C-alpha cells in the first residue's frame, strides 16, 4: 500500500510537458476491420508503445520514477563529464604513444568510460534509464505516419484498394487510437511465367516448381516476390552458378486484368519472371567446379609460422597442411562436404564450416576461393585455428534445496583433452563433490550432513562407432557422434550409504539445426546400498505396505536398458521469443538383453550378488512425450503451453521398475503449487513419516499441463521478467494395494490437481534466476476428517483456496500455502 501511494504521488504530482496536445499520454492502439491481415502484423508497424500503467488505472508509476530522476539531473553536467573523459584519454594517450601495448589498454579502459558517460547524457541518470520510463505522448503526426505504413503494407500484400483511417479518443489523461481498416477485395495472381534462355537452368526451375513462392491462385504478396528471388538464387548457387545473385531476377506485373468469368470484383494479375543467366555485373555466368580443395590448420593465434614444423598430406584428393598439431585426415574427410571435380554448392560450403565447428577442435574456421588458370575452376581453401588441447575449469557454489534444510557447499572440477588420439576425439572428466545440510528421514529435529562425490568420464568420437562403419559417409553431414562414458557416484547420509557405477555408449546425430536423435544400445547401472540403518529399514517396510516402493531403490540392483530419444526444437537459443515448437519423445526398454541372452542373468548374479544373494533385476518399458508451444505476443511477452505425459510398465520378477524410472509430479518444473515430487499418486493423501516429513510419491503414469504468460517488468543490470501460470496434473499407479493411487476412468478428471501462481525471473543473458510462487486451487487428495457426530469420514478436498491464510502465506503447517520454487532457467 505504501509503495502504491508513493508511486501514485510521483506520477500525479510531477509536472507534465505541454508540448504534445496539452500533455496527453499515448494510450493503447486498437485495430479494427481487418480480416486477412492479422493484428500482430499491423501492430508491428506501430513503433510508439504506451507507458506502462498500474493495474490498468490512469497512473504511470514508471513515468513518475523518470520524472523523479529529472529533479536532480543536469544534462550539461553529464556533457562536461564526456568532455573531461575525452581530454584525459587524449592526454594519457600522448604520454604512451610510443608504447602500443600500453596504448591499447588505455583505449579499452577509456572506451568503457566514454560509453558510460555518453549513456548518461543520452538516457539520463539511474532513475531515468533503469527504473523509470520516459513519457510517451500522443503525437498526431506519428499516428498519421502509422496509418500510411499500414496502407503501404496492405498494398504490398495485394489489397490495392484498401483504406486506413484512424480515430483518437481521449480517456482521462491519455488518448487511445483506433485504426479502421477497409481491406476491400484482394488482387490475385492468375499466371506466373518464367523467361530464361539457359536450358539447364530452366530445367532446374521446372523440377523445383513445387517450392516456388509465387503460385497461380494465390493472393498477391510483395514479400513472396523477394522469397522467390532468394529461392532461385539458392537453387542456382547450389548447382554451380557461384556468381548468380538475386539481382539477376526481375519481375513484370501486368495489373490490368479483371475476372470477367465471375461476378466477383477480384482483380487478377499476370507475373512474368525474367531470370538473366548471361551476365552478373561485368562477368559472364558459368557453372564452376572445384579444381582443388585445401584444408590448413594454422598455429595458435599470435605465434609465427616459423616456430612450428608443417606437415602436408593428401587424402581422397584433398590437400591437408598441419602446423604443430595433427588431425585424422579420414575424419576431416567426412566433415568436408566439397570435393575436387564437383560443381560449386553454397549449401555444401556452409555445411562444411558448420560440421568442422561442431567438432569443438577449432577456434576459427574461415574459407576462401580463387579461380584457377582456366577461369572456370575454383581453388577452395579452409583455414582453421585450433583450440587449446587442454582445458581445466572449476565451479564453486552452494546447493540450495527447496524442502527443509540449509545450503551446503559444492565443488565441480572439469578437465578436457582435445584430439586425444589425433582423430578429433575429446576426453572429458568431471569430478563433483558436495555437502548438504538436511534433516533425516526419521527426524527433523537435527540437521545432518549429507555427502556426495561423483566422477564421470567420457570420450566423444566425431563418428558412429559401428563395425565396418557402413553408414559413415551416409550420415557424415548429420554431425554423427559416439559417446562412451563411465561414471561412479557415492552418497553418504545418516540413513544409508549408496554407490552407483554406470557405463553407457550413446550414438547421436543431427539432420538439421532443429532435430536431434540419441540412441543408446548400452546403458548399464550397478546400484549398491552398502549401509542401511535399522530405523530407516523399518520406515521402508511401512511405506511398502502403503504402496510406496521406495524400498526397491535401496536394493543391490543391476539395471540395463536400451533407450532412444528424438528432439525437435526450433526455439531460438537467444534473442526475442519466436513462434516456436518443442517436441521430445523418449522410449526405453529395460532388461532387453536378458530376453535375448537369458544366461547372462546367472553370470551377472554370480559376479555382483551380496552374501544374501539379493540382486535385483528389472524388466520394463518406459515412454515419455513432452510438447511445448510458444506464441510471442508483442515484443517482450509470450504465451507458452506445455503438455507432458509418460508411462512405465514393468514385467520383471517383482513387477516394479527401478525407482529412478518412476514419474513424479510437483516442483519447479511441474505443478508448482506442490512440493517437489510430493503430488499424488491419484487421490491418495500425502504420506508422512513419524516426524511428519512428506515422502516422495512415485507413479507409473504421468499427465500434466502448463499455461504460462510471460512479460517484461523492468531492466536492472539484466531483464526482470514476470509470469502468471496455471498448472494441472498428477501421477497414478496401475496396480497399487492402495486403490486411491490407481488410475480409473470414472475418477480420472477428479484426480487432476490444479495450481496457479506468479513468478519473477531475473535474466542475466548467461543464466536465468527464477522464483515461482504457486498456490493450490484444486486438491484431489481424499482425506479423513472429523464428522459432526465425532465420527471420522473421508472426503475429497476439492477447491482449497479458502484454506489459504493470506496473513501467513508461507507457513507450511497450514493446508494451503504459497509454495516457493527456486530454479535456474525457465521451467519449460
């Protein structure tokens, strides 16, 4: 309330400038009347955006902060600072003009100072440029320009007879603008005819006509003309015409035709496409072939060539030259997509650079071409500068857990060796150790120390390690890789000590920038609980009687599986949100080798069994599908939807999968109103220990969905973003002794939990720190309550917003509380 009054006072008391129509703020823009052209397309033509308001009221808190900063901002003083920095730079530069190294440092230092000083001149002080927002006033001339831009945009999209008008309307202290669009009848393309004298080039256009951007029967679209230019340029440059450019494509549009065969007023045009294959500038257009291909590895940056001994060789007609370091020519041959004697191809040229970059061996990769003596042959040269062979990195921090407990330190050490066997292989070793201060399972009165240490090693080969390498050349353009990994992990808690030895061989390939395939034919884990306290063992027995199979996670076990993963993701890694999709499908078959080779179970049992002969084997099938959809709304907002589902079925001796293969609901990437992994299964109430600690709730079937609106709040050494979300979902069992945990058609919808909340995300570009606050809306759990006649009855909790006490929002002892989720990165 005090913050509200403070901001309200700032915005209402600050004086307004009277230069723009009596100082009226610019209000929202509305677009009406358009049918074919979307509001999003037309709204993008309006550069002026209104100032943000408080809860939709005519109050502008960020403008108030801006004006507050103006009270003690003197622009002349900031300009004098720019002059002072410039003079100091000139003075210090003259003193060290004979020392280039010192002069370079001075330039960098003063460059940053001058940039900061100029920013304060252009954008104001901290209150004005970081916390505040410069007032945006209604300007009639700007609105007229917006209408003109919309008119031109409609014309460019085939609406030659369209009109755009606007109507301003004053509301309180701002003016909203409504743009009225009259598209009228669009102009259609009747015929498209290509004029080209080169017979081969004409055959290329004919063979690829289905990909054309200009087609008969489509609406006239100005952007399609440029798309067709780019398509023709790409097509011809991939077929040897290195000198061809989009400027060689011209159009003649006949717009005098009218459709006389129908009663409609659609206007029709014929398009003549002229493709000039004779000249490009002052040169004749020809198909070029590669006469030679060279690949050179230069010395590290800054070192002269004379310090290194060069070695040269030729493999499959490609010339190689190495300085200091040697690389396998056969592996490089699979990455280089161009060949002597082949016609020039722009696509293969770029694929070669991409594949070489993905090997993680080279700092820079550049390519250049020159013509040979014949004038029609290309001498291609790729030059690469290698990365350091050895790389060491450390990572120190604190483990932060979301349940009871306290932060504990961790250390992460990584070591990489590049080009281990001169075949572009990478060896990586990662050593991680950490300590967490957590309450025990049996009591939360004392804080115990949990220790964990793990070592993971792997070798990444830039090819598929398959006997005979039958698919080597066929998948060479797909960035094939084989990772062979071995790892060991040890956890020591008051209740148990546990080790995990694992090894895996994983194949991966990428047909394009959006698609990834992973196939692991060997994935083995040997789990061993070397110590189990009596009290914890009794707790596991009690939980097992209630349907919780946590006990199986602490048996000595041998887990083997074959797994496959497909990922499609066209979401940009950085930059503004785009209209994108994410789809991930994974399938896993555990114990498959036992079905193929029954005798191995006896062999493994003899090797790894303990004194009791209690070695757990698993046979199961597991799948998981995760789909996400991103819709950008405006420049800094987006609407995101997600559906995540999966199931696991076990057909082994004990009819249970490994505990790690179960599904869980709740937490920062799931239904955020519930604690991590504590929702469900089904309508079963939460399971508690004798000290009232919640137990994880594993399930065999998962279904959850999320809706999230993301927007921008402010900038403060990074972007401060907000989100509003609705989460729904649960996990279920298939054959639990507790019927409330099992999935049933008649109660399926009633078992879906619903939560809602808001989030604050601090985006620092290199990582995102996320705080999400979730509250339960609908709780499917069936609980026991005291009746009016002192009898106990069971009922479904249902809608539980009334159970939330706003005076104590974070107290976990109440039935409904505001659950805090701390995470790094976006939830999905």
